[in-house]
C-alpha cells in the first residue's frame, strides 16, 4: 500500500507494508511529550558493528521530544566546557598517541569547534550531514520514517520501485530517556580511536557528568526487538518473550520482518489467531 510522506522537502508517495501501516497508525495520534514504556528492548546485535553482547533493558521515556531544544542545550553546554575541565579526564592512551610537545590547547579548540559544527548541522564530513544523506529519511505526521536504501558513492540513497516510490523500512520513535532498568549490559570490541576522537569523546564526557544528554535516542518500532511498547493507552507487542531468549528473539524478529508481511506484530498475530474458537 502507499502513504504520503514528506521527503526531501516535498510530498510524495511511499510503499509501506500492511503491518507497518498499522503500527504507524497506532503511534501517529500521540501527542508530543507523551510518556511511554518499552520492556525488554534489545539494543544492538551480536556480531554487527563490533557488538559482542547487546544491551537488554526496560525504559521509561518521553516520546517525540523537541529536537531543536535538545540541540540548543548541547551547544550551550559545549561552549561552556574549558580545557581545564577536560584535561583531568583524558585517558593515558590520548597522551601516548599525541606524544611530547603536542599543543593540547589547540587540539581542544579544534575538537570543540568540530562538535559545535556537528550539532549545528554544518559538518559535511559527518555521515549523517553529507549532502543528500537526509534523503534516506521521510516524515509522516511528525514521525521520522527510515527508507530502504542502497549506498551510492559515499551516501545512502533510497531504493525506488518502477513507479519511483521509495519503501518505508522503519518507524523511528525518538525519545528522551527518563529511567532505565538494565537486565543485560552491552559489550563491544575495543576501539583504537585517534587522538582527536578521544578529545571529542572526553568533551562529551564532561557534558554527561553535568547531566547534559549527548545522544538523541530513537529506536525502530518495526524491528520488533522488544516485548511490548506502550504509549497513549496503546500497546504494541514485539517478538521478545523474556530476557532469557531476548537476543535470539530479536534475531528472529529481524528475519520475520524481511521474510513475512504480517498484518500486525508476529506475536500479536499469533495470539489473535489462537484466541479464535472453531465450532
């Protein structure tokens, strides 16, 4: 089926599966700032992007927050950080990489300027801010939609059908985390970062110590990598049954999503069909 989306500054049609259309209809009626809860959310996938073990958690969240205000707070906080704030937090690995005689003050100023450029959307060297990258996403009634893409050059471009329509591949729920209960902590392979990245990470560490949120968080509702998502009296069931099977269930949900086209989440469909009485 087709829905209207705002894509690349214009209104156009996009393909969406029946299942995802139902999910989208469930969440688009929510108000900005609605409280929501997600249980047994599996964040990450073992073997992908250096993940050795994904995090499994319950999260109380504020959905659809103001991104502009989030950015404004980060920009103000970064501008307030000084070299004296950062120096005591720099790890030994940083000093081993830069060697003696390095101008730490200049490196700090460059890292601070880079972060501000990224927060303001002015750093075209960042993947998400390269020219054309925004085309990988659309919008429908206030919700960001991830489109199926393929890499062209150094950016991701939407894959279109014979009619020129892109395909919705994810409903992105943006949220501000209020609290989190972790059932299983994540584990990733060590990363051998360059000195300039270590400096940027340390500036952001100062922000975290000052209780300023660094990451604008979101999850793909279509993945089904959770037990249940509740918002505005609506509950969407995912594929995860419990913490003991969460990692496996999340992998199965991803497989089912691409192979099948169910009218609702797989678990919800099964429960609905099981409740039917046959005379």
